[in-house]
C-alpha cells in the first residue's frame, strides 16, 4: 500500500534519522549515542506518495523486512527496538555499556 512521503519522512526523523537535502532527500541513521551510522535511505523531491516497490527498497536500505519497515513507520517499532535489530544484524555497533 503506498504511503504519503511526508508521513514516512516524519516518522524516520522521529526514529533517529537525520535529514539532509541534496539531489534527493537523504536520511542517515544516528545511533542513540549520537554516532552517524552507515544505515541510510532516501526519498525523491516532488513525490507525494511512495509506492510499494520503493518502500521495499527503503526497507532494505534500513536493514529491515518490509513488515518491520511498516512497523517502524507506523510506530509499533520504536527507536530502541530498531537499534536493537540493527545491533543484532551487526549493521551498527552496540552502544557502550
């Protein structure tokens, strides 16, 4: 199901992604300790909705299944839960204890 681009972008920024403008809108994930990670995704300028295909690609870029990406956008998957998944996948380092 397509989603509004503004809703997706708003949700990403509330979950630790920082927005940077360029030829596209880039979203880089910063860990809970403030470190920039290699996890990122992007959206295109001018699009009002993001179709299923692109949502699937964004999910892969964010190291999530499509179902988990939907949960991230809809908020059942919070930032701490997302970061736990990234650490388990070894996509990012665990925060210092």
